[in-house]
């Protein structure tokens, strides 16, 4: 099993979610995060004093999936989150040893 | 008389509301870790000055004159002789109530300068001493029978010198002694809640109608003039501030709109019953632009006036007080004086400048001396670590916002608080 972590622009969340739903992905975790990569922050001005806001607001989407589905999930996320402009985000994949469903105690792929 | 009494009672309540309004105007501008302390400094002034005022403050301001400098504090100690249903209440109890609110908000105004760092106890001591040594006498100078500024013939309808220059100069004197916040000006200290700031500015504007139009002491035409000028100048000041931001920074900001409103209100305060529409518009517009520029002075000179009490109240107060020397007109106030632009001579401008300078110097110096004394006693400010962690927790043992309801609170000991109550309940049952 793999954990697919995607950092995306907040306004693309709806598209990302429906693309994953169409693939039959049954759940995901979304958190509000901030950070920066190539895209720099922005400037805010309060009573004439400028503040550089370095971190940009992003969403982190986490999905655990079967090895067989990894590429499809990645493609779905990337195409849904793609705008072609700087700051579109990143997707990375990590291996997951096991998953347990708390309610039933099922382990591994059955728990997905 | 009944009509006047009714209007003054309402005005007093309006002016009281300005202090909570100010608390939110200031509170939104600080970081989320200091908002309770900011609110508490304003509310603290309500408690403290409310008590001092009725004991000896009113008497020190309006009691029988001593050498033009102060009223006799023993004249009406504890409001003796005033607590009677006889006579004209606008010269008695209702006057006491109305002017109490002025004393309260003048002290509260200073608190914005020391946000994030001054110990609450030190602030309360400062507030009480400053009111006693500075506000009560200075209000006597301006408004008391025989006060020297009033005798001089300087104009101050509702408190440009006594309230705004006074509080602004005190703020400057105090912060010079107290020192900068940790990290200022390198670290960003941006406002944590601009909607609070806007709400506070709205409440201030609303309350200010009591402040200015109430100062007519009658429900009459003078109150009407003061009222409309409080709209005119304030609107112009907001536009002035926003226009400057649009040109200089590119965007008109909500903080700029709220600040422009307050700058306009401050500037029209001394002038509201003495100027015509053109005078009010020019006072407002000039105050809006000048105050927007003046809030940058602290970066140039290196004093950490946290929320720009100097830039808005001292500068705004000076604009209104000095511009009266140009735009005061007897066509609006037959008992007043004409300014330079309305056929008057330079004497009025001179009187305005003398009164402004005297209040500024006296208040600034005394505030600095009080700050030094407080600093010598207990440092005057929270420790560096407490300041970084947040003064709310250090001084009040509270935090303003708890967005995560389930973050694992528990009773601090088995015998007190929630756990203690549960234990008592168990004992009662058994």
C-alpha cells in the first residue's frame, strides 16, 4: 500500500476530490497547511508598514491506496490540481506497512 | 431644562460606550496573544477612573479654582453637595456623569501605546497617577471656572487639548521610558482581527456624537452644528487616509478606513462647534492625510508606540486645535473668535498653539517621570519570555480564543475547579 500526499492550491480541492471519487477512492484526509516552494509569498501593508508574508496557504490531501491503483490516483490528482501556473504544488508517494480500521480491527488492504 | 438633561444623560452613556469601542479598535490591532490584556487595560480604566472621578476627580476639575491650575479637590469630595434632586442636573449630577466618561476614555486612549508588554498592575498605577496629576488639572485648565487655558481664550469645544493632545503626549512620554516590544520593528506584528478594528471604529464614531454634540450641554442648535461636523470631518478624513494609501501603497485598506475615521473624529473634536462645512471638510481631510503619514514616524525615530496613539491622537489633536486658528468662524459660533481665513487676526492661532504646547509638554514629561518611577519599582513590563508567550497568559491566566474544543483541558487540582465541584457533588450524594 502507498500513501499519496498532495499539496495543492485550495481552490482545486473540489476537482481533486471528485476525480478521486470517480476512481472509487473511499476516503481522504485534508488539512490546511502553509509553506512555500518556487512560489514566493505576498506583501501585506498595515498603516503603511509592509509585511512580507512568506508562507502561502495550501491544502494537503492524503490518500492511502492499493499498489495497483497508485498511478491512476496520482494522475487523477495531478490533472485535477494542474493550472500550469507557478505554485500548483507537489505530489509524493510513500510506502505504508499496514492500515488498521479501528471499528472492525481489519488489517491491510481490507481496511482501506 | 428637561430636554437638555435628557440629551446629556444619553450623551454620557454614548461616551461611556466609546471606551469598549476603543478596546475593540485597539484589541483587533494587537496579536491574538495580547488581545485580552488590551481589552483589560481599557476596562481597567473604566473601573479605576470611575472611582477616582467621583471621589476627588470631579472636584479637582470643576471645584473652586486654585491659581488657574486646578480645582480644589476637597470642594466636592465624594460629590458632597451635588447628590441632590434640586437644581439643574446638567450643572450637577448629570455633568459629573458626562465628564466622568471623558476622564475614563482619555486614560484608556494611552493604553494602545503600551500594548503587548506593560504589566497590568503597573498600567493601573500609571493610569491613576496620570489622571490625578495630569488629566484632572488639565481638564480644569481648559474647562474649569478660572482655568488658565479657558481664560486665555483658546478654543477647545470637546477636548482636542484636554483629551487627545493630552493622551497622545502621555503615550509618547510613557513608551520612551518603557521601551520597545521584543522584536520590534523587525518582526511582523500585524493586526489579528481587522473586523474588530472596524467594529470598534464604528462604536467610537457612534459614541463620539455624545462626546461632541453632548458638549453643547443642551439639545439645541449648537449640538446640531457639532453633530453634523462630526459627520463631515470624519468622512473627509476617512477618504483622505484611503486616498493616500491608494496612491502610496496601491490599495485602500480596512485598517486605513478605521484609522481615518478615528483621525477625523479626533481632529474635529476641539473644532466641532466653531467651524462651517468648509472648515470641517478641510480639518478632516488634512487630519486624514497627516495622520496617515504620522504613523510612520515611529519607524523613523525608533519609539515603539504600538497602536499609533501618537500618530493619530497627538497629531490629530494638534491638527484640529491649530487649524481652529485658521478656520474658526463667528458665523457658526457668535460667541467664538474668527480665525485667519475668516477675517480674524493671528492672536487666536497663537492662543491655540500655546495651549497645545503647554498640554503636550506637561503631559509628556509627567508621563515619562511616572514611567520611570514605575520602572524603578517593578520594571513596569512583563519578562521577555512572558512577552513572547503572550501577555494574556502571563497577566490574566486566560487565552482569548479556543478554536480546538478538544485540546485536552483538565482540572488543575483535585480539590478545586471542575474536579473540585465534581468531588463536592459526590460528597453531597453520599
